[in-house]
C-alpha cells in the first residue's frame, strides 16, 4: 500500500459535479463512498464554470445548485457542500485548482490527509484529459462510482503508473440529470430526485417544471386537518367538472387557451385553497407579517376572511404557483367583482363540492353551476350575504362589490 493509503490518516472524499440537478444516483454514490472508503469527511463541490461541457439549456444557477446539494447531501454524516467553485463566477473552475485549495484548507499539523476523488463513469473515463491531470493522479485515490451500462465498473482508461483507483460498489439506479431535466416539464421525475430537492425545484420553478399533481396533493394535504382533506379532494373533483363544462364556452373570461393547463391550475388551486384554514387568527397574522400580505382592517380581525390570502401566499412562495392560481385561492372566500373563469371555478367548487353538508339552496346552486355560471356565482353570493346578515357579521367589501357586479341589475348596467 502506498503512502497515499497510510493508516491513521484522515480520509477526505471530494465529490464534484454539475449536480444540475442532484438526483438519487448522486446521493447513493456519496453514501456508498463514505461507507466503503471509510471517509471521515465528504466535500461535495457543485461545479463553477465548467471547462468540460457547455451549460445545458435551462440549467439552474450556481446558487440554486448549491442549495439543492445542501438538501440532497446534507443528512450524510460527515458531508459538507462547498461553494468554492460556485462562488467563482469570473473564470472556469478546474478540479486540480479546487483540490489545491482544499488541501491547503484541510491541512492540520501532525495529521496526514488522504484524498479520494469521487467520480461517476463519465468523469472517470475522461480524467487523463483533464487540466493538470498529473496533479490529480499524484495526490488522490480515484474512486469510481460505477453507473449502469458500464460493465465491470467501466473499463479503466490509461492512468499513469502509480495511480491508485478503486471502484465504489453502489446500488444501481438508472437516472441522470439530463433525463431529469427532460422529465420535469412533463410532470415526471419526482421519484428520481430526493423529495427535498424536488420540492426546491417546484418552489423555485426550475427547469420549466410542471409539478407532479400526485406529489403536490400529498404535500398540500400535510397542511390540512384530516377531516378537511375530504373537502379539498371534493373541491378538486368539482373544479375539474366545472372546468370541463365551462372552459370551451364562448364568452367565458379565461387567461389560458390550453385546456389541460387550465385543469392543472384548477386542481392546484383546489388542493391548496384551504391550506391555512386550520390556523388561528394569531397564526394567520404571523403569516401576514412573514409574507407581507396586504389585508384590510376587516380581514385582519377575522381568520375566516384571511385564510384565502394566507393560503395564496403559501401556494405562491412554497409551491411556486403563478398569479392566476394564487388569485383563485386568495378570493375563494370573499370572491370579487369581475372574476375570471379560474376564480369562479374555485369559488363555486368550494361551495358545492360533493362532501358539503346539505344547506338551504345547495341543490339549486349545484344546478345553476352547470347551467348559468354567473347566475350561480350571484346566487351563492346571495346565500353568503343572507348567512352573514343572519349571524350579524359584516359583509366584506370585496363580497359586496361582487354582489353588485353579478346582480342582474349590475349586469344590465354593465352591458
Ligand atoms: Fe376556505
Ligand atoms: Fe374550502
């Protein structure tokens, strides 16, 4: 065994890559390397400006890749994510330079350090061509995490004499970052990256992701009391039916010409619309503060009025929904004048979904919702106003505006 593998030395693994985005095979490789090589420390280095390949189209920024790496590798004992390359935005990053810096930083008196350069097959086979490859071969043990499609861990390229290379055995999983980038805009890929990484991608809408609705539903329901999940599910089901009924009707005010996209937005709004319903007024007010929500005096005194706006803020900031979806959530309680189709769909779906306990006017409202959309909105507003008046609760201005707008009189004046 050479001086590079002396006992009683601190073993440090360096795992570099674009991690664009990090996926399950990356994490398995890191875990396997730590275990099989007995690493004391693993330094994950998301690449800076790569000398090897151009940045792929739609790539995430260095800052986002750094954050995703922290989420992906953060719970591996001894792992840390280094910004050494990402922070260098001025010039290309070379692994040999990165290693020199790390060797400098990790040097402690009276202690030997053994470095392992952990790499996947694509990097492993091209290593001899890298900048200052001699330095890499001389100062590290090359640890190759073999990927599928590379029998026997990939045929080792011609390394200089004396180079030490080991194969890290790891569970095989067929996934690559480029495959993930292709799947994400199609609602796929959520099982191929760590859940936290997928959440970050959705939250920040990276790679043109179209969030997987099953994943989103699971996350949305975590916000609900168990007994309200049935309501959220019913609302989603009803919203889909209303979308199918009204989307293609001429004269319907809508923001999108894409029916599938409209349905996905309706489902998203429905599953998140009551995400903050279980919170107390004080908890809602904390969210108002946290997200800088604009709310009037009446809303600030009533959790029931506020929950639409706070749920919209959660949907926007935690799940990256667009403004159409956020507005449909924000106004599902009070409604407002001149609502677009998505807002009407969510407002009515919330009112008439199948699990709603019977109330006076429900059956008429359900009929109207599929025969006269604005008539249904007006009738539901009348029901709300009557209920509030009966209970001695002030009608919110937004609701009053909507009543005026959707009343047959208002419609006549408008036309
Ligand atoms: Fe609600
Ligand atoms: Fe609701």
